[in-house]
C-alpha cells in the first residue's frame, strides 16, 4: 500500500523533511501545507540583508519552485490547517478539505510574541517573523525614529540595519542588559558598547504602559507617535518594532491531544505521543542527554537536522537525535557564533581582548566544556563544535 505523508508547515524544517524523505527512498505521495503564500524560504536574512534591501525575495527561496514538482512534492501554500483527527488520521484545512495521512509531520515553527499594550494594534507597530512582516516594515525604514521593544537577537539585528540606513533608534528592554537570557555580562557589555558606538540609544529596566498616536491616546487608529513608559516619560517615534521573543506553534498539537509543554514533545526519533505523528524544528521540545534536560531550539541547524531525523524515522531508520546546538547573529561588522548551551555553567573563561573585537568565552561545568560564544573568532567556534563535553585543557580551543 502506498503511504501518504503530510507535512504541516512549509519552512526550513518542512522543506528539509520532504527532501530527506525522497533522498531516503520514500516513494509515496508527499503533501506540504504552508500558511504563507511563498514557497519555503530562509528566515535568518529577514532581519538583516532582506530588511536592508540587499536580497530579493527569490534569493531567500530554499529551493527553486520547480524542485517540488520535480520531486513529486505537492506544495500547497496559503493553506491553514484547522484541526487534526488522530483517530481517523485526517486533518482539516481552512478550505474545508479533509486530507488523509499515514504519516503526519508537524513543522509549524513559531510565532512572534506580542504584548498586552494599548495601541499595540496600530499599523506602525510591527513584529518581524515573516517576509510579510519585513515587507510591511521596510517602506518605513527610510528615515525618522524607530523604537524597538526588546534587546534580543532580532531587536539588535534590526537596530544595526536601521542605523546603517540612517534611522534614529531607541531600544527599550525590561532587563538590565542586552541579550541577558542568552549571553553572559561580558558579551552584553560588548554588544551594548557596539550599539552605542553606532548611535543607538539603549534603555534598560523600563516598563511600557501604551503606544500612543497623534492625539496622545492609545485608543484611536493611526500612526504611532510615542511609546509611553510607566514612569510617565514619552519616547517619540515614527515606527515601533515588537521583538520580545517567539512562542512555539503547538496549538494544533494541543487540540489534537498530543503531549505539549512549551513546544510539541517528541522522543529521540522525533515521534510525538501519537505513533503516526512526528514533529521537527522550532516547534518541538526534546530530551537531550547531552544537556540533561528537555530543550527547545530555535535555529536553522536544529530545523535541518531534526527534519532529517524525522524523515529517517518514517523511512524505517530511526536514530537518536541529540545535537550539538549552534547559532549565529550578525550585527554591523560583528559575527557572534554560539556552540552549545551555556545555561548551568559554573565557570566562564574569556580568551582574547573584548576591546580588540575578536575573542571568545568558554563556559565550563564541572570542568567540562559546555558552550563557547565566539566574537569574530570563527576558529574557536568550529573547534568548539567538536570539543563540547570534553574535560577542559589549555589546547582544547585555540589561543586568542
């Protein structure tokens, strides 16, 4: 009997699942459903070169559009999946169509978190998660003042692009330093100095009451003109970017009765609590023996590698997925590369001089290498990806 595989989500993980299924010998029909109108595309350039106008939309495509037809992958874009019936092995689409499946792979990704603020729905208040978000944001990136809520990766990457384009930029952060949830104070200090040197205003420990318009109130429609802080201060603006993180798209899985906990729970072979449903990418949470905890990773590497693991399971070759995570961020002429996860470290070693703009921080736990953050130091990043978990010694990573 020919088996039908349906992939819900047409992003990096969805596209890789389909490709890996064909490479693994899966000969049945494959249907990939995506909510966005575009074919699968890269997301990392959205906050960088695509926002800056340095990349056309077609250069974001993960594969040429003809790839899917050539490989007998039925790609359907602009489709919203509204429900899954695990017992019947069917799913419902927004157009009322019912699809049968033998294997279902959820690669639903994440969505931008919002804030319960008066004025958050004004047209000049935008997130940045999709091509449509950037297309809405880019026309306004020609002048004026941009206020960014959130000093995480997306907020700082957009701040760098905006300053390069000549906008005034003010970044508002509830924490006491940039990137607090992901890096140590030495790196926060480095990036704070970097952005200040490019003219970015950074405000820490702030609380926001509302986003106001021309009349000074948040309730009437129209452009954003100020962000009002709890202190009563009003920060003038022409545009507001909300960059306060991402949340997993696990609503479909939850409604279908699958195990969910800030992400779709999967085992080492990417199987959910239903044996006919798998999941891969940013929407999943899996147990890592390497780190001794359930983790959820938002990265290109995880999307690609976990999708390959899901496809291998469907093709009858399940393995154990427990990757070495790695990430990157480009801001101005600085590249931050991260290998591993530094949470839980009990020692941090700085190698090199942060003032010189090329250094790395090695994180250890119980004497073993846990993670490495590299600033313009690619050799330490590549060596770290092979050395994680090994006991520390002086030649484990390169000299400064």
